[in-house]
């Protein structure tokens, strides 16, 4: 994973994530899973600036959030302290879970398309094994990815543009893929207005377009007993040609 990409992005990350809408959309899905398992503990892998982890902690779950970006974790810790909500945040990557996390969790979540930063099959398998090591017996793992079957089939390069203010400044984010033989290059063009002047920069990081069968097989090899796939947080069936997301729930 290119940690530097997210170190540079961290201070403006929340500008283009509509956390209120995202949490509202995902809440019924997770409420159902958490109640069904009588869950009390959650591990948020790739927690970014911590909004999801803080939301769960505010709902009385014991929450740990990990992310390999030190700046993202600094921001997350600052938010939790400001809101007086207890969350254990740690600088840690997914592949480092095994042996570095004490205890297990009722729910392990890897959201926000995080898994695409694992760029080859051995890395994916190490992550799957690490997820299994921190999931309680009878617990659940939830992974959210974009539906790369659809993206690759229809050469769907561009994401919706995002914009928003940060202090007195304004930002516009244009995100798009370049397609390589096996990997994708994720590009983020940032337009930044400071006063009357606009500035521009572009950052890039590699992604691997993991698809349903590959991830499912890695999870089963790691010791998960069952993997169910959905096309969104509304429990819709996964349709490779139509679904925007791929949600995998592993037990």
C-alpha cells in the first residue's frame, strides 16, 4: 500500500467523504448483523480518519481502529478526544494484524474499498489469514469493495467528482482509473482554491481489482466457513454486471 498517498490526502480526506450519508446508508445493514450476533466488539480495518469507528463507539461498542497512515490515525485520535468518545486507534496495516492485535472481535470490518491496496495473491491470502486470526468463533468479517467485474467489463474509468470547503478554501476532487495489464492506477486530481487563486495537483496509487471469486477463495482457505455476497448495504443480491459494490460477509 502507498501510505504516502494517504499521508498527503489525510488533512482533506473528510472533504470528499459524506460521512453522514454513508453512516446512514450502512447503519441498518450493520445493526442487523451486530444484533444477530449479540456483538459487543468491532475491529475497523483501514479506519482512515476514524468516523465509522467513532460512530460505533458512540453506540456503546468496544471499537479498535487501525490504519497504516500515521496522519490518518492522528486525526482520528483527535476527533475521538474532542468528542470524548473512547476508541483505541493504532497505526497498523491489514497484513500486520496477525500477532499484533491482542484478542478477537465479534465483527471485523474492512470497508471503503481498502482491500484493493493489496497488490498480489500472497498479500491477499496473508490478509485473509490475519482477518481470521482476529475474528471470534461465530463472529463475522465484512469486506466492502467496488464491483470490479463491472468496472473491467464496461471500462468504467471515472468516479463522480466531489467538492467541498475546508476552512476558507475550496476543493474539487476528480478521480479516475488507468487500466494496466493486471493492475489499475488510481488517479486523484485535486483543484484547490485559496483566496482567488486555484492550484492543482495529481496523486496516483496502484490498485488491484479483486473480484468475488478471488476474495471468497482466499477467505475459505484462511478458515472462514461460509461467505455470502451482496450487491450493496441493502442486502441486494450481488449482480456482477449491475451492482456498484461487492459486499462479502464471512463467518
